[in-house]
């Protein structure tokens, strides 16, 4: 929680673990896109024109800040960053992948439900986001000045020099802050790596199995046509064909 941020940050610094990111996260749902709701989507006769179901069903995790980070690149529009004038819709920035999935563009209006409070926003910019990096990235980014008082939790991203230090820090976090989750991303990545290794082994095995099966089919085909080829060779020899011609 917000009031625990400083304590957790001090604990990390005391163990020589730098705070790489300090990110507030707010949960919300999407009510409408340009006035079009989920009910309107379901009512569309042409299913090819419907948006993916997750667009309206997903519980979004959002954040707010006034700058871009190293995993982001502005490709269209103007990044709002700070609070816009009163009375205007909130200007947000969306990722290019989300723009494609939700079929929105600069100027599109997105209506959100933040813990029961409606918020009207307009797309002001589109970012190219590298979601492959092991850090917090977001589909939609709000400017400062709107979500500070919304129900939220915080994520601190740090890095340790060794597994031993990581285990020590996690133990201290659990001891001093029982409600705080300490997640070791290294272990998650190792688990994913093990799963990918098993998947790649299955793929290689199936490829080898397919090759062996193909060879068996080929050999069977050659064997079944053996007598036909012998008969043709005798006929060619009778007609005066040379050995080279018969081999060819």
C-alpha cells in the first residue's frame, strides 16, 4: 500500500538492492469505446466486426506518470504527461498493440469504470511498447493529476546480486510487511525456460518422428514398385538400352 512504500524501499536500500521502478497500479474496467458498449458488440450481426471479448471483459491494470520510459517509443500523437485543463476529457496514451486490438485511433473516446466512478478519456497518443522486457508495462497510460486518490497498490522493482541475497530480502519483507508479496522473477523465468525446453523437445521429437515415418513410407513405396522396375529394366535391355540408360 502507499503508506508502506517508503518502508519497503528503505529495506531494499539497506540490502544494497536499488529501487528500479516504483509504480502505482489502479484496477478499472472499460465501459465503452466511442459510446459503443459490450451489449452493442454482442448485438452486431456480423461477428467479424466484433471486438475481441477480452476488450470489455478484462480487468485493466493502469498507472499514471508524466514521462515515457525506456521500453516505450511515441509513434503517433502527443504524450500528455500532465493534467489537462478542467472540463476536457482526460488525455491518455495507448500501446500500438491495444490500438490494433480495440480498433481505436487518435481522438477515440474510452469510457472507464474506476471502482464505480466513471471516467471519460480520449486517446491523445500511441506508443510502441516492448512487452518482452521484465518490467512493468501498460496498455493504457494516464497522465498525472487524475488517479492519485483512486484505490491503488504499488509495485517496487529491484534487483539483487545473488539468489542468497534475494532470499534474504524476501524473508525480511515477509517478516516486516506480512501483506506485501515478494515475487522472485528469476524463479518465474527459470520455470518458463524449463517449460519451453520441454515444449521444444516435443517439437523436435515430433519432427524426427515425421521424418522417420516419411522414410518408411518412401522405402515401402520403393519396395512395392521393385518388381515393376525389374520388369521395365528387362524390357529396356531387350530393346537394346545401355546400362547408363537403364540406371537413369
